[in-house]
DNA sequence: TTGTAAGCGTTATCAT
DNA sequence: ATGATAACGCTTACAA
């Protein structure tokens, strides 16, 4: 591997001139540029990434922390982050966080220690306060899928409440009046907000809340299964069930089938997130589009703008959900 | 941020001693260790990752290149790679390759330029020769999901032929004699092998090949859809269809439903890969388990062993598929 | 516009 | 066992 020094020798110029050419500095004569470029070509010179990082204290890499790598939701997000980063010639150091506060903090520290210029975080366990504090450090922090008032400009999130409001309102407009809700774990912000949207819609339409028709599950198919079973075995009749995510909705559909209740004829089901497999299901799942990929891309844009001084695009922090009607819902 | 220098001052020892303690060198007195550790603690010292990389020419990071980040198959692989790497305190630099040879080469070069110690590659476009050559360089190369004879020890792959042989044989044993096959794109090695397994099973059972019952699709739902439609509209009757992956199988099931052919009563369908959503489908998809996650972990182990001199575990290069029977197949 | 030289924070080779 | 000191390959004042 040749170094900047060898290039400078071959080109007959100084180290700094080579560096200037590499970094496209102004005030370099065409003649120097040409000589340097020719020498680089001849030596098949490749800048040493690590040395540049050390000297410039900029690693051109951003750390990404998510709860898990696989899973339709996170992988869609990662995909957006990675592609946007690659386009800008930065790279992503991706790790998956643990399942408790300490692990999450360690993961963040790991990324900081690796000299990432910025961090894109999708975290559930660390506190708002911790993240706020972190933001005061030299590593830029950006948070996806969570709203923290004190660092609002660095948060990218959807209006979860609006999302389930849209779903619930739609079903009510379709004539449903007995609506069940399968909630996500209530220690997660988004799960609480989604439940609120459901409640708000019922309230706006003067439908009273029936606690027996709300089941707190955990966003997994197992949870969705238990929830649906509980509704079916309960005493409160219902003609529709709104789910806090698509996984639980898919489980609810399966349980319905096992118990011989036809979807959507006897019961409408709607999900949340619009993960890609929701159209593979039978019936295809009606759901709420969650623009996670776009959010991820925007988060990267914000990093590019703030940390890498790139193009002055306008940053949007709040994203809007959208109703997707497929086959799993119908009028009552 | 404090440096090794400040630690050495506070501890009253030299730079080298601090370095030695950090790296757990032998021949360091307990007294020195204690002093250094205390000083580190007091200063909340964190080693500078970049400086270490430069000085030691070891970045402790491995580059991972996949065709795409999302998608059930790749994300399962990435998940395995990342977790295994994190456990070893290494990190993953993940990028997604392009959709042609040049882009793929660029992506690889990108990773090499970033001083990755090793590369884990899941690539389709670059040639065997290119990869063989690459392996001669200083960056260790490991290939997942592809077998290249000249660098066999660095390849991790499943027996694709066996996989579809298992599927086909099973259906034949269940009494099916007219079996259609939805193939993957034949410029991909795994797609060819999978098709071969099907042919071999037919041959072993003395069932003659009907070209009208083989359709080359592209591993996507759209392709699977076209394939199934073509079979249904063709003149060759069939009672089972074997698909080269689960996405196409899910599409085939949907088309069947649209055309009012009951699965599995009128037609058995089997997939390949056992991606996680295959059990969400209705009917749940029978398929071939592809141990991609295990393969990914093994690939990391091989890197740990060869590049980072870690534990002498035995490396396994070839992985075996397994028949998973669910609801989409039945006896004929 | 170009060159000189001092870092950047480590590791690693020598002596001692 | 410990300490100087020279790399590692580049960036960046500062000087010319």
C-alpha cells in the first residue's frame, strides 16, 4: 500500500500539496493537481481511512443502535439509514442493543468509543434524561421513533396517536361500534400513544370504553394470540379489532380462523406499521402505514446537515401515518 | 477526553507501561497495574479506537456486504453476524451491495479502504476469479451462501441441491407425481443448485421431466405470481408446486386462492428458506429450513479464529437443510 | 500557491 | 519490569 509520502515524492511536491488535492482544497494550481493525480493513479494510491480519522478527528462513520437487526420494522429502518449514508460516502456501524437499560447504555458507549461522528438511536430502555445528557457531549445524537421534548430537533417520530385514531375512526365510520384493541406494552411510549389514539376516536364518536375489549400484549405474535383468545372467550361482543402492530394483527387473524370466525365478514382486523409481509397475509391486512424508511433517511439527512455540513435541506421531525385499506376490514 | 499520556502522568509511569496494562501484556508488576488502573478510573480514560487502529494496523472491525439489508433472509443473516461479532467485541460495518458487478466491486473496495480486518461477503455478481484473487490480499475474505472451490475453506454454504431434493422427494412419497417447480434466476448459483435437486429427485423416482412445469422466476413475489399463473393456464396438470424460495411460494398460494384452487387439498405448495413469516401465512407454509443464521455465526467464528486468533473452534463450511412440514402440503 | 513541521493517540522496538 | 523514542499515515496551522 502506498502512502501520501510516496505520492508526494513521485509527483515532486510536498505532503501538504497531496493532502490538499485529495481533499479538494481551493488554491491549488492545476499543474500540481495534475502531477498529484497522475502519481496517485500510477501508484494506485488509496487514502488510509484510519490515519485520516485520527488526524482530522472525524471518522466519517455513524453508529446505529437498534433493538434488533432482523424483524421487518427495524430492518426497513436500517435499510434506509444505510443507503442514505452510503450515498453520502459515510458508513454505518450497526449494533443491536440489549434488552435492558444497562445493555443499552453499554451499546451506546461502545459506539461512542469507536469514534463515531454521530449516533442514530432507536432505543427503549434508557431514560429521556440520559439521552438529553448524551446530546450535550461531542457526539451528535439523533433519536428515531421517540419524542423527547428537550432535544426535539434531534427526534424523528410519527404521530402514533393519529395513526390508531385513523384506524379506529375508519372502522367506526364503517359502522362498527364494538371495537376491541390489542395494545403494545405500555412501558413503551409508542404503545401508549397508539392506545390513546384508539381511546380518543371512541370518545370523539361517543362510544364508551369497555376495558374488557382492551388487552395489553407485547407486540409479538404470541401476545396477539393471547389477546384475541381473551376477546373471543370474553363476554363483550365485538365486530372489529384494532392492533397496535402488524405482527399481533397477523396472530389475531390466525386465531380467528382457528375459532371459525371469518375475517372480515364476522370481524374486521386492522394492523399498524404496514410491514412488507402484511400484503402476503390472507386476507391481506388493512393497516396504518408507518413511514419508518423515510424517517430513517431524514434522520441521516439531519446528521449530514449538522455534523458533515452538507446540503441545506429542510428537516422534518414529525411524520404522518396513512390508512391502508386491504382485505381484512369491511363495513358492519 | 483524556489520553494515555495523562494517565501515565497521573500514575507516575511511562506511556508504554500504560499501554501494556491496557493490552494485558505479561511482565507488568502488580504495583504498576494498580497505579495505572486507578489513574484510568480517576480520569475516566477511554482508549482512542482510531489511534489504536493506526498504530496496530488492526481496526477490530469487519465489513459485511449483502445484497440488501432488509428482507427476511438477509436480515436474519446480518443479525447472526452482528451478534456474534459484538460478543467478541468487534464491530460490523454493514453496507448493501449494488445490483451489478461494478457496484459490487466498488462496495468491496469501500470496505477494504475502510481498513476492515476481514470481509464477510454475500455477493452474486462478482466472479469466482475476482473473489479468489481478493483472498490473496491482506484482508481476509469470507463468503456466505456460495461455494468457490479455490477458496473452499472460506466459504459457508448450504447444500441447496439436497434441500429441494428433500422437498421434492417428500411430495413424491406423499403420492404426488405431477410436480411443478418455480425456479430462481438461473444466473445465481443457488438457484441452479436448487433446480438440480428437484430434477434429481424426479429422476431418482423415475418421473419424467416436463419442461412446461418448470418456470424460471426471480425469487420475488411478482415472479412467483407469474409462474403460478403460467402453470394454471398451461396444459400440464399438476398436484404440487415446489418453490425455490418462500416469497415465491407465498405468491403462488395467493394466486391459487384467487383462481379458486384450494391449498393443500387441490394443490400442495412447498417453499425454501423457512423465513420467519412463513408461519404467518395461511395456510402455514411447508418449507425447507435454511440455517442462514447459524452459517453467519460460523462465518464470524472463522474470522475470529483466523484473523483474531481466537478460540480454536472447529469450523464447519457446509450446512444441511431440513424439511419443515406445515399446512400447505398434503398427501395426494 | 506551496512547503515545513507539529501534532492526532496509540503501539512497538529497543535499550536499560 | 520499565522507559525512551520512533513509527502509523494523515491534517493543518504557519511560514515562505
